[in-house]
């Protein structure tokens, strides 16, 4: 197994005071707490930081760790020194999810349970594009999970899971997958997996619940006279009738073209084309004259 | 994965206090404290038992983690959740 440099994990020097170690831990715990952090590997980093503090924040464990010597490098192949006895038990941190390195130094942090033990729950974030959400194709998720070994020990591993997004779920909501958390011990039930769904912002579409919004640019004569336009929706192109006399900002609804039964709303943006030719300029002038006359006659 | 093993935790689903405690693995006293702090609100009270929606259930789990993993007291948890909501742009008004 590999040596873990807990000082490096907390970004402090060997010999740093207890207080400074606590400060470093608190700062990093806040930075990587999965509920607060926006870092991509927050969950794994939070665990590493917690484990480092479990050791360096505890005088006895820190002393034992320091006694290994300062010459070890992060990732170096490690074996507990001969005569090493696991004299440690109990955990302030309250999780059994430590690395093999930690367990070889300090023993298993959990008493062997007598009866069935339920597996722990897991938390994950699933970030999807709007198109993935619409298509609802299974998405592969990689989790830092526990595996139950034959001797009843837990070992960390990367668990890969295909997740189907449940219909009707919205951005920011969570869903629970029963029994997809960590495995139970001694025949106990597995824990659950809680997944928070996040939908990445899309350049074309805005999402409001299960309704989709987009802007479509039309020419002024189309808005005045009405006509048909082509609208891009999540399900493909759809033709939409624009009623005569539409204004900029008018909202038109495409029923059932949003997400899971929601609608697609199109907001019209009228774009006035700049005249390029003299003929076009002349027609604009004519339009202006007619408009003036119409206004004067009112 | 069976369909009925998947549950969306939104406003449309309801859990009794007993179910909440079981699902979130917290005790009743903790849920009572969160209600007292205004972090969650029971949706209704039936037969002297509180019922919560799925959004509250997710909030309880988050509050529990912040409280125990970051050692934040409950007023601090309330503040953190409120600010997280604001960042998300889903202010509860």
C-alpha cells in the first residue's frame, strides 16, 4: 500500500502547532465539504482531509505517525514497521471510511459488529446537460464507495453505476436510489444512494421547472403580417405559427415540447435588418412617410 | 435497478417523522431542533405526528452533514443553507 503524507494533505509543515493544524483542517474542510464546495473532486478531498486530521489532530496518533520518520514520500510503497501493534481504537470522526494506509497504522475504526449492520448511505451529484435530461439515457456515475471483502473488512473502491434520470425531476432536486449505497455487514441491508441533479446552463435554452424557454429572432414584417417560423426544441425542429401583429417580447407556447410534459415557450425578438441596397433604403423611407401620414390623420 | 427503488425527493412526496428519522438516520430530537431553528417546516400534522416533504428530507440530511462534519452550530447551519439557496437562485421568499 502507499504511504500517505498527511502533512501534505493539510498543506502544513511537520512540526506545525496543534492549533495551526486545526486551522488548516477547518479551512480545507469548509473548502471541500461536498455540500458547499464547487470543486470537482470535493467528496474525495474532503475524506482525505478528514483522515489527515484524524491522525494529526490526535496527539497519540500524530506521535505514532511522526515516529515513522520524515523520509517517507507521498505514494511510496509502505508496510507497517515490524513489531507495530495496533494500539488504537475508537474514532472521533464517526466514519469507518479510511484508507488502507490508515487502517494498517491505526487498525479498523469500527468494532466488529455482532449482528447485521446496515451499510452507510452515499451522496453524489449528477451533472447533466439539458439534452441528457431530455433524452433520459442512462448516465454512468463513478463513486468512491466501499466494497465488502471476504474477511468482513471494507475496502475503498471506485464504483461505477448506470443511473437513469427519473422522469419529472428538476434541477436542484434530489432522488434516492434504495439499496445503492454502501453494502451492509453481516448480512445487513445496504445503504441508500442520494443523488442531487444539476443541469448545466445551456446557451440556447433556459429551464423553469419542466418548461423550456428560448428566444427566436424574427423580421419585423413577419411580426406584423404573421407567418410560420422554424423553432429548435429539445426534441428537434418544430414549425410555429406567429400571429399577425406580434410584438417584440411576445411569448408563444409549444404545448408539451418541454421536459416531461412541460411546455416550450418562445419569446419573439424582432430584429430590424439594416438596409444594404438603395432600393431597400427607399422602401424604408416610403414606410416612414406613410407612417407619418397615418399618424397625422389620426 | 427497479423503478420503485427510485424516488424523487420533491414537494410532492411526504414522509412521516418516523420515516424521516429512518431515512436520514437522525433522531427525533435533531428534527425537532431543526424545526425550532426554522431550517425546515413540517408540511402538516396528523394524529400528533409531523409530516415533511421530500425537499425537507434532503435539507435535513444536508443540515446533519454540515452540523456534524463541519462542526457548525444550528444557527450557522441555517445561515449556510440560506446562503446556498440564494446562490442557487431558489430563494424561498
